[in-house]
C-alpha cells in the first residue's frame, strides 16, 4: 500500500511545489516595485532645519517613512540644507527638493531607495572614457591588501584588488564618482575620485582597522590578519571639531611620517607647543610648571627631583595613538593647569591579534665611534639599574637617619667603592628596540583585549660645553668671580619600559580597563671640567679642574583601574578610576674630585701630571678657601627621593534630553614624598670642623699631615681610597660625615575636589554651551630644616610649611557652528598653579650634571589665573583629507605667578644658583594659526601626495614685580639695598613666537613616506634675574642677570619605505643644521639678548657691552636607521 500511495502522490506534490515557486517568484518580482512606487508617491509631513546635514535629513525620512535608504554618509554629510517644510508632499518631490544642487539623485531598487551621484555631464557629452586605478594598503604599515572589495557607487561596478593590492577600472566615463573600499576587519573607506577623458587617474586608499573580532581569513587571493586601529589625521581633526573645548592635537598617522622617537619630540609638532630641556612640555610659552600631563586619562607622576614635571622623552613614539592638548579650562579637568592639559593616549586594540617589532640604530655626530670618558660602574648599567656597586655601604647609617656613627678610616677605605678615576671607551652606535603585542581572548564569556609594549634603548652622547660668566672686560679691575669653563660632558643612558593594558568588555558597550606603565632608567655621567677666573687671566696662578662621576637611577610605576558603564540605553554613564603611582629617584655615590694646577707648568710636558688636590689654604678672607672647606677635596653623596601618589575619581553623566546633559564628579588625591641625602667629604687629616679651619692651613694645628697625601695628584686617584691615604692618625686624609638635618625633607599633599557641569546643544548642536564650576581644596605640608648659619653650633633650624587653600573655579565654553565647515569658539575660566614640594622646601642641592645649585623658597605662594580664548576653525566642505585652517587668540591674567629665578652672586665664587619666587602679576596675550592643507590642487601627479602642516604662535607677556615683592621673597631679613623700582619684563619661560612647519609626502601604493620638518622657538627667559642690587665694591649689581634661552633652528628629515610586505625601513636625520644650543646671560639687564660688541668711548678706550653667551655646545646631527616588522 505504501508503495502505491507514494507513486500516486508524487506527481501532485511536484506540481504543487512548481506552482508555489512560480507564484512566489512573481510576487517577489512585482511586489517590491509596486510597493516602492506606492511609497514614493505616498505623502508625508516633515520639517528640515537650516544647517541640518543631508545625511541627518535622510535619517529623519527613514524614521517617518519606514523605508530603507542606501547612501554614503561621507558624501551626504557634506551638504547642508536650508530650512524647508513639507505638508502632505510625496516622497519623490521631497527627495528632489533636498537633493537639488547636490549632484545627487535617487532611484528605487527593490525595497530600498538608493541615493547616488548623477551621471557626469562629461560622460554624456561624448568625451572618451578614462581609467581609474590604484592600490589598497594598510593604514599603519602600508602593507598591500589583496582581495579588497573596490566599488564605484554611481556605476555600480565592483572588483577585488589583486594579490598585490592593485585594482583597475577601464572604460570609465569621465566624471566624478564615489570609490567605496571594504575589507574584512577594516573600516569601509569612501573616496571622492575624478576620471578625466582619455586619462589614467591614480587613487590609492589606506584602510584602518575596525577592531572587530575576526579570525584570519585565507583564500586563493588573500590572507588577512586583524589590523590594529590607529588614529588618522581625519579622525583626530574630527575629534577636535566635535570637542566642546579649545584643543589642538596630533595623530598616529602624522607621528608615523616623522623622525620623532619619543613624546617630547612629537608634541613639538602641535600648535603652540614646544619643549624645554628636550623633555618638558611648554604650552603657549608657559613653562612646564603650568601644564598638566595625563597618561591614558590618569595624571602622570612627577619624574624629576627638582620639579613636578613629567619627562615626555620616557614615552616611545611607537606606542602613542594620539596626543590632545586642551587649552581652555573645563570643570572635569584639574584646576592646576593654566597653560594646558596634555593627554597622551597609547595605542589600544580591541579584539586584535598582532605583533610588531622595531629595531633602531643611531649614529650621533661627534660621539659615535669616538672616544668618550667613562668610569667603572656596575655590570647592569646597560640595563638601566645599578647592581649594588654604588649602594650606600651597610656600615654607615641608612637613608633618613641623621645619626653619625664612629667609623674608622680603615672601615671607610674597605667599605666604599674605590673607583675615583676616569677611563675611556669607544662610543658604540645607539640602539633602541620596541615591540608591541596585541591579543584578545575570552574571559567569563566576554572579550578581554590586551596590549603589551616593551621598549629598550641604550644611548651615548658626548658634548664639549663652553661656559662663560660676564662679558670680556665689563668690570676690569674689580673683584668679580667670573669664570671660563671648558667642560667635557659624557653620558650613557639606558632605559627599559613596559606598558601593559587590559580592556574587559561588558554588556551595552561598558568596559573595565587596567593600565600599567613601568619604567627603569639609568644614566651614567662622566664630566671633566676645567675652569679659571676671567678678569685676571694674565695674572692667575692656577687653573681648577672638577671630575664628576655620577649615576642617576629612576624607577616609575603608574597603574590605574578604570571603568565605564552605561545604563538606560546610554542615558546614564558612570566613569570611575583608581590610580597608584610609585616613583623612586636615586643618585647613588655621586663623586666629585676637585683639583688645581699651576698655570706655568702647563706650558711644558704633560699637563695631566700637574693636577693636584685643592686643599684648604688658611686664608680666612678667601671665598675660594671657604668653598674648599665646605666641599672637601673629594665629596661622595647619596640621594634618595621616593614619592607615592594615590588617586580616585568618579564621574556621572545624565543625558536628560538629546540637547541637554548634566555631569558631576569628584577627584581625590594623596601624595607623599621622602627625600634623604647622605654626604661624605674627604678633608685634610687635621680637619676639625670648627671655624678655626678657615684660617689654619694643613699642619697648622701642630699635627703632622703628609703633604704628599693631601696634595695627591690626578694620577694617584686609583690609590686614594685605601688605608695608605685614609689614616686614623691624621697624617693623611680624613673622611668626614657631613650629613645634617637640612639633608632631608618630608612632604605631603592632599587634594579634594568636585565639580558640576552642564552641556546645552540646541538647534541640532548648532550652538553648544558647556560650563560649570569646580571646587578644589588643597593642603601642602613640608617638614625640613635650614643649614646652620653659625658653624660653631651646627644647629639646624626646623622649617614647617603648611599651605591650605580652597578655590572655586568656574569655566564656560561656547561653540557656534554656522555650518558643517565652521566652528567658532569662546571660552573663559579660572585655573591655578601650586608650588611643587621642591620649590617650597628650603632643601638645597647641587645639580653637578648641569652645574647649577637649586634651593627652594618656603615663602612661595600659589598662583591663580583667569583665561580667555577665542578661536575660529574652518574645515573644507566634503573634507576627506584631514584639512583645516584655524585662527585663535588668547589672553591670561595671572596673580602671583611662580618663576624660576637666577640668584647667582657675582662676588661669591659659587655655581649658578636657581631658586623660585612670585612675581606680583603677569599678563599673556597671543595669536595661534594652524594650517593643514593637501597640495592636490596643483595639476601635477606628484603634488597629489604632498601635504603641508604648519602652525604659528605669536605671544607677548609681561610680568610685574615691585621692590616690596622682591624684599618679601627674602624672608625676615630683606636686602635693604634693593632699589625702589618696579621690574617689568617678559614672564619667565614665555617664548615670543613658536613656528612649526612640515612638508609631507605619502605614496601609499609604493609605501614611501618622506617628511621635512622645521621648528624654531623665540628667545625665552630660562631663569629671571633677581633685579639690580647695587654693590659699591664691584661698581655694579651684586646679582647676575637673567639666563636667556636663545632660538635654535631645527630641521628634521625622514624617509620611510616599505621593503617587502610587513617590513618597513626608515632613515632619518635629526638636527640637520646642527646649530648650537646656547644660553646667554643678560649682562645689561634689558631682558633681551644683545650680543657682545666692542664700543669705543669718548675717552678713546674700547670696552665690551651687551650680553655674553653663558653656555654653548653643539649636540651633533643624529642619523637613525630603523627596521620594523609586523605580523
């Protein structure tokens, strides 16, 4: 039975299936067309606002009509509508009205309305067809992408790129088209192209990673790996455009085109930004103390012993995604940022597996393959940390202890390192290695992304530095201690850094991030400097020599755990952050050997044989003798600076309406620092430490001291630290523990802050008002001591500094967007500038590497400022190439600005002395101009790949300081000789102009990138002079003038080339002009540089006037060859 039934039913079943198929096919063919025709003729009510983009209008049509639209947002987003209203109008007429004048048209395609460019009139005019071709490559590495889908939207023609990433469309009608390129794991790119009659046009396309989770795909034409997404110039400009604040920025794309090796070099390409000491950022000419640096939205710690600044040269450029510099105040940013807030974002990949490595070799002119001075260090110096060779011996009291134990000279001789002498080494090429590993995997069923970045570098640098105090013969015949110094400076720097970031994705786009940055750096320095008195050069009997053996070791850990959570469809957002920073800076066993040599002996024989120890002379009136007693013939110092920072924050955002949102948050921080130093000097065997030493020569107490031992020579340094010289019977040398209470300080800072803000964006964000108020309570406490003024008592005077202040900081940012291409901004806000621990502590230190003595000022007061900004930004219509022109102006009023002051005394024979003081007030006004423009408007193929990025800042500042302020800075005993006058000069650290300009060539098809970048910064005051304090003894001012940092024209060039797939090579030359780094002394107190000139007076005598060059050296051209590999 079953067999018969089956045979009977089968023909009927087959017939039924066939009929059903035909009916369904007919419905599918005719129903959409009929339905679409009906929809296009359906009438609707809709209103479009003036300035609304065409893309937004289409989306509104989609919502009202429930019809699908296909269009290119990049094209439609470039057109703006006039205000239009439609009452019961058909969709077809609405579309014709809003597309009028755009060159776009529409057609129904199935159930979708497709909006596309109209056929070019050139094509219909009978012109011959052209050819469109190019290459599809990866954004970061320029690696060709085979198998990419390339589609001409208007012609509905498509193809795939070949195995080498090339595509080619032939017989294309002349006209303008949209080229759409897509590739797995990459963002779809749309490029506006133009095909001309009977010509071949070339358009290369760079593809950016989309950070979407995709496996590696293998086919006959391609093998793709998920790429790492990096910020392009277009994207960073869009972020600037959409920001509520005044901001400037640089992208990963621009960084990759330059020769910049670290963040300090990168930031100099940003408008209004430069650096000082090649590592500290200056925004709008305001020095590093006025600027706040964030690393991945967490406040970067201080990396310096002498300032709160973060050294940007510690961040390799290869791990930077973008840098944003916010120049106007806002409620959510900390108030201690009068210059700007600098936010460095490292590369962070989600759902990507990727590894890249770069090896770099550097050759520095005048250093590499040349002899340079060094000394015996530890076996791990090349890794950036000491192996214990320089550690504080266990027999002496540790850091923080002020005790002095009874230690025999024999114990000193055996416990301390005996190395006091210089040696030579051949400087090898500099090396640098950077490796980045991106990974993604599942944790609890959720994606966890990881970025591990490791960096290592070892660099050598030699410099011959000339130093001069005073002009040639400004005070001839007067007892002024002006010296000439010839310094042989040699440094070897080793650095290890590790960045480890985790991103854990949760539901609804929420995420948790754990970011860590670890740094270990060690710098070994060997300095030999010869100096002598200038004014009596023909009469001087001796030259002096100092040998400095130093090691600076730094450790830094910065970690933060943060989260972002969305609720109620994104209307509520909570951001939280907890951070921990631990830093340690050590100068273990810094050794200084002080020698002298008779001038006459240098005329014959080997001059190195004539250097002998500078022992005390017994001349109580001699300043030089005082220094010899205080500093010793040899000094050995251990310094330890430890700092911990704990911070936490939480921010809440409520999107009440699409055009109105509220934000509130709090930030809490606790910081503590402990600085300890131990000082040991080598004196003559009969040294007592009493005042009588000043007028008693060695052996003058009746105790025999062997002259051959306390006048040891340079060639004896390998034997000095031994029982032969260090004797308990006082007949040789004596090691003295000179540690005292002033060699330590402890400090804490407590910051409690909160803010409330709102954002009002009516008329589709045509207007934007963002403002609020921030309240900050800050308390700084420092416990320290001042050196005894009476050597007979040796009692240190304790100093307690306690600064408490509550500040209310309002701010308001207003943006006006009259069209899609324009943004006009205005901003006003109040900010602060608090002193750093070192600046308010009386702690005094001798920075031997820079030949500067630094001392804090307990009388320093916090500064405050009102900031005003106005800026206009223009983004060309349909901008697809990252172009912009912006012009801005700013004005700042600062109360009690904190400045670095040159307190050097012209009578005392001491190193340059730096301290910190408040001026009464200061004003700053300036103009900033930024231009980013492609040169493809030039009708030559080569120019299509050229672009110019330039920015100019012109700034004028004035700091005012009256005599009362000068006297107040000197504490309870003001200098009554201060003249009754008011000082008006540029603000310390303020540059009058900053110019950055770069020419960039980028051939994506061949993987060639070429850049030439120019930078110059105007003369700025490195340390302001104290003012004219008369002294009749020298017939002039007792204190030295300002130190002026002179302009230096910098030109860097680089060429980057893709060698093979995934391999790039880069050749760069930095400091091509090799101009000298120069500092001038404002000898005539005009606060501007006026070169020394010879002037003949009415009496016929020729004298020198103007300012002297106080330091000068050439850093040398730097040649870099690097090779990178990505897979």
